[in-house]
């Protein structure tokens, strides 16, 4: 029978857990974020006949970091507001 304690300790070491979190975040930025944008597609406003249509996004380093711990920003490359 498999000793679960050995499995847990081998997977949940600090380095492996951090690596898992980093990989998960990177996967979300590379694939998941665009899926969310694609699903939302249009943001309705409370202004009559006005909405924001979302398009392709890219994630880059910020041009002017607001806080030192922020190392990335999201840019929507084809935003448009139609009124």
C-alpha cells in the first residue's frame, strides 16, 4: 500500500508547492484570462446604447509601476466603446 505521508511530503515541499502555484498562475495568464475575456465579450453600461466590447489581450510589464510588487499589467489591445 502507498504511504500517503511520503506522497504528501514529496509533493508539498516548499519549492514544489511554490512551483505549482507559479505554473498555475502562468497557465491562467497564458490561456485562462483570454477565455474569461472571450466569455464576457461585451460589458453593458447604464448609459443608453453604450457598451464596451472586449477583444484580444496581452500581458506586459507595467510602464509605470504603481507598487514595487506589481510586475505585470493587462492590456486590452482592441478596446472599443460604441455609443
